[in-house]
């Protein structure tokens, strides 16, 4: 399990449940390493500012990580973490490697803008 303040996805059932129960989900699939830690920190910081987004983490090396590793949208990724954004259960964006606050908020604002 990852050592973050985020809600963890530790099973395929929890993954499906997160997508079913939330319209907007950001999942960061990684390790406790230098490329992943900044993204987890950004997600923790943004949680109160984006109440309409469910922020989750997932351990890359655990069996459940395959639900993100095997997505067509992450097939060419080589750097951790794999970060995937889901809207209504569908992938709307995916990024790999370290991300800045500006990069993450740009995706959140573009893909998860509250609908009128």
C-alpha cells in the first residue's frame, strides 16, 4: 500500500466502485518514488479545491495496477506515475511521469469542469 493521504484503490472491485460512484476520478498509479511523490502531494493539496473530483492512488506493482497499466491510453507510457482521468467511467486523459501543479490543474479544469 502507498503511504499517502489519498484514498487507496487496492482491488479491482474498489476500482470499479470508484468509477461507478464518482463522475470524475483521477487515479495516480505509481510507487513511493521521486517521480510519483510530487503528484500525490498535488492531489492531496487539490482535494478541497475540487470537491467534484475523486482523487485516488494505486500501487503500480500490485496486481490491481494492471487495470491502469493495461489501458490502451497508457500502452506507450514508460515513466511513472501513470495518471488517468476518468469522467463517467471513461478515460478522458492520461499522463505519465512527474507533473506540475499547473499541468494537473489544466487537465482537471479542461476535463472535469462542472457541467451546467
